[in-house]
């Protein structure tokens, strides 16, 4: 090749390397730009698992919404994907991301977190204290083991079994930061907290069935004013359960009511339940049913409580009938209230 002939596929000049340039994130300035970036992330296979369906396909729209929500509170797109989780259609933020966002605002003067344990090292209370710049008073929130038990979280398979101390810490932190920095978080709730809640829209996620001991711990001695044979249950929901003195056998359920559970007893029920234990369980279950917002969610809750319902029925037909008919009355109430 002659010396004066240059290959045409080579650049005429190479770009100069400029040292000291500041690295800046790519931040889209329009919806189209955000959607294009979301498409690239989805196609790359590097989207966080929270944005990938069961078939391994990344959800472009969910990625886009998470990025936009993160940018609204001051995050860059890629940081938003690491901190924002869309749970039940609601953008939420992981506990560490929540603290990072507040720290980046420059409004957090001081934070103090600690977890107290019993003599066996079991966490019993987590406390978070935060002081906002310019305020004299601390904002203090705590989350206790008793609260976790009442919510059906204690002993729940997953992080609540593996890392209960950390989960309690995240609850206390979330409440304290949301109270003190509502303007920074702009309604973002803690992902760890929302993930544990019942999906009231479809009822697809139901808290695990409490054990016999957890019923006692959740209600303690607060059952003296609760009679499962009363004509009305908690939350103002009418019940059609039989009055005292009537036949113990529960009446046939109306169409759509839950089928009687199988008599299989749970592992922790070596002896029949006492009257007090039945009251504890009935009060807890009535309260849980009152929180649900669709008939399907109630059916799912009863389905997960089969073993406990069997034990209650074994000990007291009246209490079992009260729970089942209370659930049916609640379902009818929800149907009637539907526009």
C-alpha cells in the first residue's frame, strides 16, 4: 500500500482524553427520554428483580414509573431503580434509600437508632430518634415485638424470621422519617412496611396464620370485653351468629360462604383450646376481617386460617360459627357498599 493512501475506515483524528472531567448521570428531560432509558435498562437484563416478572421479562413501564418517581424526590434514574420498589402498584422506597434521601436533603441534623433485647437476645423494641435542622424537639418513634405479633408479622417466613431485629428497625425508622421529613419524602412509604401489608385490592397476599401462642401474645388480657356470641362484632360489622343458649351447631352457610375447614389440627395444638384462647383467636380474626376490603380477600384469609378454625370449632362451635358468619356478614356489607 502506498504511503500516501490512508484506509477509509479509520477516523481522521482520535478524540483527545481530557482529565478531570466530572462524571454526571444521564437524566432525561422528557417522558419520551425516560421511556427510552427504561427500554434500554429492560433490554440490558440489568433491571433489579423487583421490575422483572415471573417469566424473566423486565417491565418497561414499571421501570419508567419508578425512575420518574425517584426523580421527583431528587434521585437520579439509576439510583431510583436501586431505591424505589413498586409494590401492589404503589411506588415505595427501601429503608436505606429513605435515610439516604433525607440525608441528601441537608435537613437531618442527627439520627439515633437502637434495638432493645430481652435476656435471650430476642428484640423487643426498636427506637428511632431524628432531629431536623432548625427544630428543638426530637421526633421519636418505636416499633415493638407486641405490635409485630398483633400485625401477624412475628415468625412470618422470610426476613421476619431471619432478621427480626432489622425489620423492627426499619419500621421505627420509616415512621420517624415520615413524621419529620414529609416534605422530603413526598408520600413515599417504606417498602419493607408495604410489602408486609395485605393487598386490599385483590386479596392475593394474606398474613401468615398466627400460632396458638401468638394469639395469646397479641391479645394479652385484652379480651375481657369481647364475647364471640355478641350480636355485633368489632369494626361495627353486624354478625348473624346465634345468640347464647341456641343450638351449638352452626347454621348452614349462605351461597358464597367459606366451606367448613378440615379437622386437621395445627402442630402446636396438643390439647383442646381453652375458652380464653378461643376468645383471643376470635377477637384477632374478627379484627383482621374488618380490615379487609373485598370479599375475595376475606375468602383468602379464611383459607389461610383453616387449621386454627378447626381448633376453634373443636373447642367451641358457637365461637367458630360467630367467626364464619361474621366474615359472611362483612362480605355482604362490602358487596352492598360497592357502587
